[in-house]
């Protein structure tokens, strides 16, 4: 397992994020879609990580700086066939550690209320 800061330029992450956006389109009402696309994730206020198993992306997560004290967790996703194995927990721990190291004191998560979002 290898967690990397990702610049979102590779084809593998583009495909992984497109699956994420497709899931959001299916599971979220139109007025409640807040997932960032690749351009949004490339904003300087966002740090994006991928968790790799060998040559495969297993999961991803990001934080977006809202202000000096506050970040929001964004784009948290685990590959469908790898869910329940602790990859999201590893990335969440990494994101929290990074946010604390940068001096942020608050981390928020905006998520849906449907069953799909229950793990969040």
C-alpha cells in the first residue's frame, strides 16, 4: 500500500474519478451534487491523494482548504471490489494527519443521506 500526492494528470486517476462522478450522478439528487471534477480538484486549495496497490489505484481522497483553520474532505472513494478492507480508513488517517500538520483545526465532510453514503 502506497499513498501518494497525485497531480491528477494520469489516465488511471481520470478514469477512477469519472467512476466517482458517475456514482454521484446516480445516487445524488441534482441539487445535491457537490463532487468536484478533475479541474475542480486541481484547484490550488485542494490536495489530492491516491492509495495504490502495486500498479492499481485502490482509493482516493482530498482535502480542500476553506480557511486557515478549516478544511473539507473531498472525493473520498474506494474501488468497488476493494471496499471493506481499510483503504478508506488509511486515507482518512493520512488526510487528518496532513491537515493537522498544516495547522488546520477543523475537518468537515458534506455527504449525502441515502444508503450509498452510509459508510461516510
